[in-house]
């Protein structure tokens, strides 16, 4: 009998597969390099499996999974920061291309703006964009509900300013 033959393991695998997008979103948000994302995704799966027996069901599985994945991503990010030197390419800014009505490009601009946020603010906005309630976001991040509310107002303002800068730079390049 191998490690993954119990009914509990079957339930775990079913729930993880149903919510796998959570891990992928968190990886994409915190890691630009595809190989880093693969490594962290594997670490997330390990951490989820390792801690699954302690999941008590007081929150939804997806809420618990967000918390484990975010904590794993943040821990891995700190570890990678010391292990890897910044790529020179990341230090150069590209000239913005003209804006279009393409929703994919608008979404890409939003994700670029989100990438500038602090790790905690990235987590908060990701959870908000996933339509989680303030209570669920507070539970996952360890903040109070009112702190989540205040941070979201500030994050939205920060994103708005960043997106306005992007639009302005596009207008300057293409008058």
C-alpha cells in the first residue's frame, strides 16, 4: 500500500484538483520565471499534503488552500531572493505599446500593475479579485476585516495611479 491509498487521500486529491487554479494563480502572481513557478507549485502541493490532516473544515477548503499556497509562495520568495540575483532584464523598462480595446491586454496591464504591489497587498487583491468576502480574506491573511477593507481602498488607489501612469506613457509615445 503506497502513501496515497487511503480514502482521506482520495478526498484530498479531489479537492486539490478542483481548486488547482488557486495554486497556479498564486505562483503566477509571485514568480515571473516558469521554472520557479514549477518548483513553488510542487512545494505548494507538498505543503498542502503535509498539512491536510490538520485541516479541520472550519473554513472552506479553498480558503485553507489559499492560505497554504500564499504562505508557501511568500516563504519561497524570501528564500529565492537570497539565492538568485535579479536578472538584468528585469531592471530595464520597456516602452509601452499602444493601448487597445483588447480585454487580454487590459488584463495584462492590470496584472503588471499588481506585480508592483507588496507581497501582502498582492495576496489581498488576488483574493478580492477571486470574489472572496472580507471575512475570508481576513482569515487567509491573518488581518482583521477592517484592516482588509482599509488596505483594499489603498490598493485600489495605488493600482489606479499605476494604470494612469501606463496610459500616460502610452499617450506620450503615441500622441
